[in-house]
C-alpha cells in the first residue's frame, strides 16, 4: 500500500512534484500544515493528523466541506505531526493487512533542526518495524532518500547513472556494501553521521546499496554530478 504523507516544512516541495506523488497514493495523509499544500492542489487527503495550529482558515473550511477524517491532538504533545502521521499510516495498513510503502514529502526544507528531526522520526520507525511491515522513503524536488535496515538492499533507479549517492549512517555502527559506484565500499563500517559515505557517484545501471548492520539513509541526488561541478 502506497502511503503518501505531505508534511509542512517551511520550504515545501514544488506543487508539481507533490501532485505527481499524490497521484500514486493509495492512502494520502496531511501532516498538519501539509494540508495547505493539498488545498492549493485540490487533492483531498484521506486523513489529517496534527493539532491544526498552522492551517489556513480556507484550508480548514475545505477539509470540513470534504468530510476529511481528522486525528487531532493537543499542540502540547510529545509526538510530532509527522510522527503521528506515520503511526496512523501503519495502523491503516495493518487494518488492511498490507505493507505500508511510505513516501514522505514537504518535510525537510528550510530549517536544519526540522530536517534532522525528520530523519530522527523516520529512524525511530525503522528501528521498530521490519521491511515486511513498511518501507520508508523521503522525496523532495532535489533528492530521493530511502532508509535501509539490516539486510535491506536498494537497487537504484535505472536512470541513476551519473548521479550522486550519499550514504549517511544513522546508527553508532553501520556496515554497508555498495556496488556499481565510483567507489565500492565492501562490508565497510561507518559511525553515526560519518561523512565518508558522502558524494559517491553512480556508474552502473544495476548499482545498489546494502545495509548489513545498523541503519542508513541512502540519498540519491536528482541532479547529475557533472552538472553540480559546473555550478
């Protein structure tokens, strides 16, 4: 089940990109102010999660007119709106007896603390679930990211050749193997937020990355490496 979550980062992804992601959703969740973007696109979500503290007045009216289900919580809470949205997506997929294939967007732009918190929330869910229960992707205009648990392998898209792949460890000890890259680490150990996995280059059409231990955020930049050098 493709669960798309539109979050509310200060600098959201472009409307065109978000529209493309929404068109693939089996279940669409707005994480609080993510509903403002969906209102602009006239894409009615299946569920709104959050405290509604950052929704525009016209968005609230639109949600009410379309009878959107709401999982409302107090603004004084431990969980983030994204964390709540992920939990509700897992719950819905479990009720359907299906695996949740999560795609999160409009989540990482504009504030570095916001971005780090997003990776923290995704990492927490990854540590408490299995690949059979869910997969986790973060997609923005400029990159595609997948979180990999031990034993998970990501075969990169066929058009990834020439692009930059960065592997960022989200655990104290992560062991990775990469194939089809300019540098091909094999059973290599990385510490938490280790920068040695940054800026590898995809060379082969069947390139892949495997997490053998720990947890990794594999980030594929959409712009080709050569184009980045010319800027």
